[in-house]
C-alpha cells in the first residue's frame, strides 16, 4: 500500500486524462468483445457510460475541492489511480473475453492492487492472505498445489 501512496503523476493534467484514456480503451475493447461474441447490449453499454461519466465527475469534484481547500493529501491523484487500476482490469477482462489470452497472473495482481486500494485494512476479513509463493502460479498450478496441500494434511 505504501508504494501506491508514493505514485505521482508527471503532470496534473494526467489525473484527468489517463483515466479518460483508459475509459475510452475500456469502451473500445468492450465493443470489440461484444462484436466477437455477439453479445451487444445497449442497456449494459448505457449503464457503463453513465458509470464512467460519474467516475470522471468524482475526479473533477475532488480536484476542485483539492484546489479550493489545499488539502494536504492528493485525493484526486489517489482517486485517479484507483480508477486507472479498475479500468486496466476491465480492459484485460474484455480482451480475455474477446479471445486474446491475458495471463492469469496479470489480472490476479491487478485485482490485488484494486483490493488494497479499496480497503482500509487489507488484513481485516481476509480469509486467505496474500501468498507470494502462489502469486506467480496460474489457476491450474494453483489448484494442483492446493490439492497436494490437502492430501498432505
């Protein structure tokens, strides 16, 4: 979590433009996977666009409040970083559903980062703590390792 708190944008404009760029990438990859899979759903797309508009408004509102009050914590950058991670996860999921192989460890790591960003205390209510040994395993290897551990018990 400390490494995420040290992330800085190279320019203040990136706080808005990087999430915006990734939202566009998410929309485009969503269209691609829906076309490939024949699963066009205008309601789902409309809801997604409204959600993305809401995310942009949150960043803008946070930035205005940050500039007006001069908060000691860069809240807009933290919110933007969270949205960036979520959009990258969504793009990876769209690519995976479109048939482009996305390594399991990529999405697993991104979900871990997103979970760390969204929780106050990552250890609280976490039945399975992060295990560095299992991090690099794909799903089949992880299932095989779990079976071996069960048999050893």
